[in-house]
C-alpha cells in the first residue's frame, strides 16, 4: 500500500535558499513543512533529498560549507513563525555527500533555527542561531558554536528565555567578526508579541568569545530585525528594523557596525515585521541592498531609493546572490523557490514544487471524485483524484475564487456551488458552471485591523462551513454562533448562543508592543469546526478554537456543552461524527498554540456525556490534528499528527503508524472516500492512499494465518483517451484491479504459487504461476507473485488473452494483452502449495459511461462477443504462422539434401506459397514502432489494432465497427481456407515426392 502525491505541483512557502558560487545550476530550497529540495538544472526540476532522514520537515536555514560543497548543514524550524501553518524543527542535520544522506547533529530543543554559518576554510566550525520555541519560554535560545562538525555544541550567546537569535551575519574578509539580531518574541492564540528589551544587536570580533550590544544610532524599543555586513565592504552594515513610528526602516553603518544612521522610513521595509525583515547586501556593490517583505525591494543608493522587480510570487523571505555574479540569484517566497540569471527580470517556474501547505480537505462523490482544499498563500482548488492523462497537472484542477485559509463545503452529489470561508471573515459561493463568485458574509463589514471584541460576528482564520449531508439546501456557518442559511447564503439565521469562552481580554489587538496584527489569524473565541451526523439529521457537533464542544440533537433548538471534563483550553481541531452510530463521535484537540504538544484524541459513545482519551501508541510529543472513522469498518480509525499518519483497528485502543512511503510531514486533515484515504499535508500538497480494503480485513485470524488473500475492491471499467501529450507531475493510481495477499511465512523456493482470475463461468481468463520457465515474450512481463513474508500487491490490467510472441507484433507494441474483460462477476484464486484461497469481486461499469452511453450494458455484451471472435481469429492466425514457418524450416533443410532439380523447384513453389500466405498475415518490415507509419499493415496486426481501437470506453459498437469486424473475419476466412489448402493438399503432395526420393517428410505441428 503506497501513498501517491496528486499535487498540485505549485510551490508552497519557502523561507531559506542557497546556492554554490562555482556551480550556477545547483541550488537548495527549504520548504516550511516540506523538507529540503535540490535542483541541479537551475530550477527546471526539484527533488526532495531529506525524506527518510529528517524527523521534522519545517526548514529554517540551509548552508553549504564554502570550502567543500559536499558538506551541508540544515537548521530545522522556520524563522517567520505564523500563528497557523508553522512547523517546529528538531535541531540540526548534516550531509557530507551533497544531500544523499543525512545525520542528525543535536540541538533538538532549539525548535526554530534561523541561521547557520560555516567557517570559510574549516567546514567543522559551525555557528547556529537558535530562535527557539515561539509558544513559550525556551532556555535553548541563543548562538551555538561547534568546533567538531556538530558533534558537540557550546552556547556562546544567550539573551533570555523569551528572546532568540533571528539573524546572523559574518564579515566575508574576517570570519571572527560577526553580528546577530535577537528577537523578543512569543505567540498566543490571540496575540503575537514582537519586540521589547530582548530585541538587540550584538557584535563580536573574536569569533563569539565576547559580545557587545550595539545601540548607537538605533531606536531604544526594537522589534524584529535583519542585519547584513556588506561582503563588498565590511565597514558597511545594514539593519532592517521594526520600531515605533518614524524610527522603523533601514539603517546603515559606515564604521563596521559600531554606529548607525537611518536611510529610509519606507513602511514597505517593516510592515508586518514578524513575518519578514531579512536584509541581504549585494556581494559586489556596497551601496546595493535587498529588503525582504511582501515585495522584495532593492535599494540602489545606500538604502535610500527603491527599485521594483517582477517576482515569481509575493511574500519574500530569503535571497541568495552569487558572489561571482550578482545577476544570478535564488529567491525564497511564499510560492516556493525560483532562480534568475538576469538580475531578476525573469525567474524559473514555481509550478514544479509539490510543497503546498493545505488546510481542511473534503471530497465530492463524482467519478473520479475531486479533492477540495485551500492552499496557504495561494488559492482554494478542486483537483481530480485520477485522470486519463499520464499525470495530474494544472489542467486537472480548478482554481476557486477563495483565499488561502479556506474551509470548503459542497453538496457532494452536485458540486456546482462551492462554499468557502477564508481569512478576515471572507465567505463566498463559487458557481462552478459560470465561474462566478459572490460574497455571502452574514454581515459584510470591515474586519481587518479591527479588534474582534468590537465585531458583530467574530471569525477565525479558518472559519467553519458545511453543507448538510441530509439537505443540500442547508448551509451551516460558524462565527461565535452557529448560523444557518437555506437560500445559498442570501439570508442567515443565528441558531445558537455564543458557544465559545467569550473572554474579552483575548479579543483585543492582535499584536504588541510595536505593531498590530489583525487579519484574523489572531482572532480568538470563535467556532472552529461544525459537523452534522451523517446518520441523523439535526444532530450537530460544534468545536471552538478555545476548547469547547457543544452538541444539539434537535437541529439547534437546544445546545449542550459536552466538552470532555478537565480538557484544557485548546483548539477543537476536528470533530468526527461516527458514520456508524449517531451517539459516537471523535475529536482531535491541539494545544500547541498554548505550548502543549501532547496528542489529544477523545471518543464518546453517549452523545458526549462521557469521553475516553484514545492516544496509546501515538508519540507523546507529536500533537494530533485530525481523526476520522472509516465508513466501511466500524472502529477503524485514522489519525493525522504533526509528524505523520496513524491507524487504529480497535476504535482507538491502540495506534500503529500508517506512514509507508508518506514523508514525515504535518498532516492537517484526512478523509475517507470510496475506500481511499485522502491526506492533506502542511508542506507536501495532497496525497491519496488507494484501496483501504486490506485494512478493513485485518483481524487476529489473518495475523495468525500462514497466507491470506484479501477480498479485492470492486473495480470499474476504464474510459478511453485518444491522443494526449498532456499530464502533470501528480500521480495517478495504479491502473486495473489491485489484488493484495499476505504471507506470514516465507514460501519455500520449491513450492509452487499461482494466481488465477476466473470469470462467472469458472473459465480462467488470466493467470501467473511460479516455478515455470519463461518462454518467448514472457520475458517481457515482470513476474508479480512474491514469496517473501509480508503483504504484497498484484496488479491485473483487466485484459483477457495475449497475442502470440511474434516479432512483428511485439517490436511495434510490447503490450500483447488482447481485449478488455467485460463487466461482471469474477473470482481471484491464490494457490500456495496445497492451500487455496479465493475471493469474489466485480468489474462494474464506470458511472460516467452509464450517464453517457445509452444501453451501455448491451454495448459491453456486443463488444465482448466481437472481441472474442477477433481474438480467436488472431490466435488461429498466429498459430498458422508458427506452423507454416516450422514447415518452412524443414523444407529449407530438406532441399539442401537433394540434387533433384524438379524436386527443388516443387519445394521452392511451396516455399513461395507459404511466404505469400505469411505476408498476407504479417508485415515483415514491422521492426520498430515507427514502422507503423511507413509500411502497410497486414491482417494480424490489423486484428490487434482493431481490438485496441474498440477497447475501454469506446462504446457503443457502431455500424462501422460491425462492418470492419465482418470484413476482417471474411478476410481471415479466405486466408484460413488457403492455410487449410496448404496443409491438406500442398504439403501432402510434396511429401509424396519426398517419400519417392527417400527423403524425410514435412511434419505439420500438432494443434
């Protein structure tokens, strides 16, 4: 069982990038939840290089050792810490082989590392700037030094437990001269604290043995800062500072950072400073400096005048400039990483990076179903779960006109109207059919910049909305109240009291002490999740962002507080009503914003009267974000945590990892749809674990059995695609029928295993057996039956029959499978030695074809009859070719044995007759696929091509199809008669002559 990444392949947030001065095509990118990525072709393609090595995937900084590009240090945990969509790290990682392998080097408790510096000539001398835990006091903040490549660490600067190091810069000509910026910073769910006495600038001239605070020319009260010593002139130092009023902006020093003067108070250099503030000095021009903010601003005259550039995305965090050529750069922004070779005029694409951070996920009931979710710093999308093209690409998703933090709701059976909430109380309906978006906010007043306590309706960054599973005309929305609309959001009815803690002390300004932050990421005391029981209408569960759970069983007439007793203030991140029992529900609770990283999952079986904590088996330091129950097996639960996916087979009694090939990435939501597990991640886009049926069947008896054949999931007939070069990077599910089997004991080498597919009449239509010697084109088919211990997947392409392994057939098309198995009932039989297992399954008609093709059932029956007849003819034809070629081989040998010229002439005539017959069956010039465009086909290839042209979704059978079938079979009938004449007349006549001459007779192969 393997997860597949469906995309979208468009970049997510990146806050660190770097390059190699002497290799202008190789770069590294750190995604804020997606790990470390590398390109060796200037951004044309990116590959993840941290999967399987890193325990956390939020990346703070990447530094390549200047003296050895094979040595790379990575600090985990991003620096611009958001109130949402931020992942902590677990210290430092090191590679000595350019990212092929990695080793963890400690500093786990630093949580967020903003910067790493490696000595220019000694790759074992490493400095780390530890920003620390944003959610609470953290004594592990500060500057660390290792003299032995990270094996041991010494803290060489510590400000206080609330102030960490946010930036570090080093004199390019003297690595003992360093400057760092500390940041007095912490977050609560309702406020971001940025700035205070702990925000300082420090300088050392002896490699960190001694530090002094720099204050001359700088504001007394400072917030977040970035600092850069100019590589072009170390006497020039730039600082970007957040401060009060006209004291904020860019400062410049001309005495090596001893004193500073302000060069600009441009608000664009410090707006929303907690998220930006990196400043990068051009390595080749002391008067040019870049300031990272929503725009990346280049100041060309000592930090006074700004120049604008076209960028690949907004919200900029890092910029690496090649010291050999300032025209060559790589930029990290909220859309990923992009490279420029012309100073920023053009940039490489962001549409090749599956690093998006996604929020809640839902699906519809279409076939294939679509996945709906909102991507941080991008748009809300609906993306196909599978496509007919080679991969899932941009053409397979719709961009809905909703923002990044979207919660999406649709009628799954008719998803024309898509409802989306997103930041700042935005709430819209998108009409898919006409691409119109309209605002449906219950009270459309200004929200950004306003204190929540003054608003009529408060709203979280991720406001909840659902469409009732019982009545698609009913929409539920959550502010501090549950609200209801029955007219597509035109009017709204408040159907509850305030269901939050409603603490006015936590509803004021969202930022202090320098700048406010009011875009609803810090809005608090709001509803966070609304779910209606899929079994009973009017049973509605509500969770808030401050730790309360409420329930109504009468459609909102009365509400009951059913919060688990003793539950601390936290986010009720997910409420999951059971699809099997209306009294049962599960909740996933996150407390990370209040500095609690413990996993909390609870279940109730009595409408919330009592709750049971169910987290046994989930690591104690990875908080849970989501929990879902499988609709096809009661008590089969899936949990998404900060570091991966877990499964429980006993209703939460204990949990086991279900990670498989999924990266160790934060899981933001899960959904089960049509026996698939849909996964939303924070940094690696959207994934699907196809076919959960093996999990549905796991039991103690299966665990004890020597072998077991799982009941396959029913499969659908396939649609067709004519000619397409379209596609994308997103993976499709494996085609055909997936058959899973379990071996708890290794099967001995001498024991035969076989797998057979039988139709409803018990006829074997496909098989594979071990311990048989491959013949002819069997060598082109990879054996799938495995004898090792474990669970294995066998894939049947739902084709019946194979064309003969004739050179003219397989060189032009290596797929020799013949025709589609028709819809109907089938059985799979697995034999392991003397043990026989069997399971039944169906091939059902694709619902899309049922809605498209009249009388599609009859069409399948007719096609199956035609296919069988054509395939039978092709089989007879190929047998005839093999027979006459064997006769030819004998004939050629015998003719070498005689001197009778008359006999030779008679033999040559028979040989010519056979060759003429073969040439009507096969085109001998068919040697490569391109030969199809150069030479006329012959009948056997036409038969094969004809079956291919009427396969999959090519229905119904048209008069033209029937005519071709009739004509082809008539042509074969004539050639079959010729073959019979050769066998019954020509060969016996020559055999008589051969007997007269005392020569061996021609042998005709047996049937």
